[in-house]
C-alpha cells in the first residue's frame, strides 16, 4: 500500500479544501490502495476491504460524494479500465509508493498517461492562478537630469516646507519609478527605498589565467540503447523464475553493474542476451539472487550449468562428463561381476549345488554334484559303492551316487 505523508495529511492544501468527513475517510481510502497508489472504485470492494471492522458502514452515496471531492480537489484521478471497471489513481509523490509490487498489483489497469498528465497540469494551473500577481517589468527612466540634484541644502533639523518636499519627491520619482506602483512623496522621504538595475563591462590586464579543468567541448556520454531492452528481458526472466516473489529489485547498484556489463560486451545483441538468460534459467543456480550479483558474469551461461558450474550434457540434467572414462568402465565391470556372482549363488541354491567360499576364480567356487546313470569307465564297485560324503552336502546323510 502507499505511505501517508504526515505533513500532507495535516497541512496539505488539496485535502484542506475537502469536507471534514472526506478528510477523515481519506486516510482509510488512501491506505486501501495498492502499491501503485491505485484503488478500484467499487462500493462492495471498498466497504469489505477498508470498512470491514466498522459496525456502521458508509453508504454508497456518502462514498461517492467523498470520491467526487477528491477528484475535484486534484487528489484522485478517476479513469475507466478496459474491462469496464472504474479505478482511481492517487496523485502523490513516487517516494511515498512502494518499490516492490505484487503480481496482483502489476495486473491492475494503468491510467492513460496523457490524461493523467493533463490532470496534473490542470492542478498546476490552479496553483498559478492563486499566486500573487507581481509585475516584474521596469519602465525606462524618462528624465535623468535631476540625478545629481543636491539635497544638502534641504532642512533636516526643522520642519520641511511643502515646496522642498515636492522638489525632493520629484527627484526620487525619476530615480525609483516602478510600473503600476505609486508611492506618496511623504512616504518616500520618511522611508527611503532604492531599486536599480545595471550592467558593467570592463577590460584590463591581469595574471595569466590557468586553463579550466572542465572541457567545455566535453559532452555527457549517451546511455547505451540496449540498457532498457536488456532490463525488460531481465524482468521477464525474474517473473518466470520467481512467480510468487516480490518484483525484481532494481536500483543504482543494478544499473551500474548492467552498464559495466554492456561496456565490456559492446557487440552483445538482444537475442544473444536472451539466449544467455534461457541457459541460466535451466541452470542449477539461485534464481532469486539480486541481479547485481550475477549480471557481470552472464556470459558464462553459453550453456546450462550444474551446481558446480560445470556444463550439463542433457542426461537427467546431470554432468557425467567429469567422470574419467577408464574409471567409469572399471566401475561398470565390478558392478557386472557382483551381479553375476549373486545370480550364480541364487541358481546354485535352487538346483541343490554346493556353494563354497567365494574366494578364488569363479570355476573353483562351487562343487557340482550331478547324478548319472552310468558309471565312468575304469571305476569299480557296485551300485552301493559310495564316495565319501562331503560334510554338510546332504541334510539327510544319504550317500551321493556317482
């Protein structure tokens, strides 16, 4: 909301011309405006927002009468929005308005700049009409023959004759003649007043003049035309990345850093700058940081960067290019071996194989006990012959046929 100036509240000329009721309710209506000093002139909106705690709320006629007084006394400019609603713009100094605007306030309709400026000029004209009229032009002296009149012979200690008064007044009238002003001779004698204008021209020889430090031919450097265009792109970037935050902070520090960046990159175009902003929007950075902290390094965002300011390769938004190729292949080989070992162990458990120690090469880690129908050639013994049973091979203690 807008800030109330105590001096204007208690001593403001425009507010003093309003009725007592309008002056009392001006505080609530002014405080109910948004950060731009705008207020929607809807009876339901104003009553619910500004008078929600009132037991007896003002009527619609009363509210309309007060707003009419504000408009007539150049306090509130009334205008119609494109959607048909009626709004009011308070005429106040920008220093009493907030520097940060909410998204809802930025969506409020703006008044027509030409009509608002015409309203301000009309107020300035009313102030001019109420000022004292002073004629500041002088009539030329018609007769200067009496400028060297000698007044030493006039009586100063006793009474002055009427003839002497008229003679002295005639001389003073020629010396101090002002347009549209007549001063009685007696007043001139009692209170001497002098008014004069003059121009003196002289030539001479003096000391050698030192050259001026200021170069008269030096002209102020014109502002970079890209400044305003780049700032608009920054505001769009800020709103997109901070939709629920305050307006983009912008002050002398941000403007200075922007000027330094433009001076360091004289060939940077608007499209190139927008592309840098797009890459920054995709990067893992704090998008709510003030512009002055990072605008000087905007050119490093030739591509999106991760949190370590390394280029992203587009795979899941992470940077895998920083891992050496040999190390990555070694890691994958170890991972495949672990997976294969677990798969073999699961298969051995299901088929009744005998898992042993995992130490050593894979072929020596298990002992396969495979039943067969025929005895290998060269092995004697009957069907009842058995080999020694490895400890723990069978839970029921039965021999293993070979």
